[in-house]
C-alpha cells in the first residue's frame, strides 16, 4: 500500500470527521472516529472526487477501515495501469 495514498485518505478522514490526523490509523473506522453512516457516504463521495474513481455500493460496504480504503484505491490505480 502506498504511503502517499494512506496519508491522503487519512487526511480526508481527519478533515471530514474533525479529528487530528495523528489519531487516524490504518485500522481506524468511521465509527471509531465518532462518525456515522452519513459520514461514511460523504467520505465515499470525497474519495471518489479526490482520486477520480467510482466506488460501487458493494465495494463501499467492504471498505470498513482507512487502510482498506487506501488498499482499494491503490488496487484500482494499478488495475488502470495494466
């Protein structure tokens, strides 16, 4: 997983949820950072905008941590290059 992607995703979570970026870890979830389902939906939209990708509803349901989001984005980037 790219450190850059993880850093960017962590910053998006921190900014949206109003928490210090230092408190966002790869294993952090929206709920563990005191967010709710609306925050999850808004974060998916923000991630799509930031990275220029579309995330299906099925995929979004599996992205339950910051680290999984970063891995997903890196996988999508790698697939696009292939």
